[in-house]
C-alpha cells in the first residue's frame, strides 16, 4: 500500500492519517502469471492498481487472435472503464503477464471513497486525463508511423515495457505480427 500512497502524493496532498482511512476501501491480492482478473462479457466491477508486475488488457479480434490494447506496470491503473462505470458487460480481458501484486477497489467502494474524500476524485481525474491524452497520442502514432517506426519508437520510448513484455504482446499492441517484429529486429541488429 506504500506504493499507492506515494502515487497519490505525486498528484494530490494527502496525509498518512488520511491514507489510513482511504486504505480501508482497497483490497490487496496477488495473481499468478496468465491468471485473468476479468473476462469478456463479465461486468468489470473493480479498478486495479499494480504494485508489482505487469497486466495486459486485450480482446479477441475477428481472426481469433488476442489484440493487446493496454499494459499496466507498477503504479498504473487498469480496468474496462465503460464496463465499470456503466455496469455493463466487458469487451476486454485483463491478464497477468507476470506474477503480480495488486490493489483493487470495487466500484461501490470507489463511489463511497470519492464522496468521502473529494481530493481522491481530483486524483482520478488527473490520472484519467493523462491516460486519455496518451491514448490519443497512440492513435495518432498508429495512423502516421510506419510499422518499423511504431516498433522502434515504442522500444526506445518505453524500455521498461520492452525488457519485460514478450515480443508477441508488443507486436499485438502495435498492430504488428510477431513475425514482422522478428524480421525488423534481425535487420536492425545486423
């Protein structure tokens, strides 16, 4: 929970005493590699904060392949927001890429927390504004950049992912095939 406190303090002023009260709304648990946190067609009723490890959000495309759309490493939040906030079936799976330590908050507890501690609502607004901006940037980059540019830009800009996430998941996230990533990596090395 110490990591969550430090993350909150990055964006809002919060005392340790306030955090002790806030901490009661969260649940800590661990998940093993390849374990799912939620599944397609189930309602996403928790928001997940990664203390340690890496999560992958994906859907299964028309070809029956997993299409990664988001990763979450330490100090990142992940959930199907539309499912969470509208209480509707999820369009995504969330799966552990590595063994993970997670803090989660249910929709019900998050609503109570935001009412009791308005500064936490400010925190989530800031976090989601940053995430939305990053999503727009990613979409723009997917339209403008060549396949090779997408891959090498990602590797250079996000070495923390490149070292931990299997190449086939990075390829999926960038809209590439694993074979193509292998080819451009081989050309780049030689």
